[in-house]
């Protein structure tokens, strides 16, 4: 299985980068994982809705460059479905059983993802109804994908 994390922008804090690297390394025992970090569109200090929507459309173009046809795309968004770790494992196993070899997890910029990108995704998923810093949410996503593959492979990691 190929797992692509497509996340707008680079992580600034070294401790978040290190945490993501650790989970990517661990995930490598179960799947081929790659990270793509397209550059977010620069916006003024206090952007209006039109400027935000235009930026999200431009970012969607940058994101789509990393999404291959016949792959399964998960849009990470607040209005998405929340899944338990076991449900995520079941979903990833189901995707593999259907013969799909690539899963894309898409994380937008601080203003999220374009409506079009979210509606074209195969699944809209939310980490939680709570709000987290963007960088921390990325670490949590990496950990949960690793945990899901640990569940699928009956690893000792998930208890």
C-alpha cells in the first residue's frame, strides 16, 4: 500500500517534524509512505472571504498535482466523519481489498480545503470535534495511520 500525506506547508517546529518522521519510519514496516508539502498561497493579514476562496482554489490545484487517478483520497476537514482507530483500520483494509493501492490524506492550509476538493474526495474525515494546532493535527494523523496499520497487522502497538 502507498500512503501519501499531502499537507499544505512545511512544519516549522522541529519537535513536530521529529514526531512525524518517527511515525513515518514506523509506518514504513507496513506501507510505503510519502509526504508532499505544497506551498500555501500567501494571503493578507486580514483576508476577506473572496480572497480566502481564491487562495483555497489555487491550493487545490497544487494539491491535485500529487493525487494520482484510481487512488483513494481522504480530505481532512472539520465537517468530516470521525472514526475510531479500529474504524480507520477497517477502512484502510477495505480500500486495499478493493484493489486500490494508494491512499492520499489531504490536509489544507490554515483556512482548510476548497469546497470542490472536499466534495471530490472519497472520504471526508475529522480528527475530532475539538480544535488542535495545525501542526499537532498532522502528527496525530500520522500516528493514527500508523496505529491503523498496527491494528491490521496485529502489532503490539495498539492496545
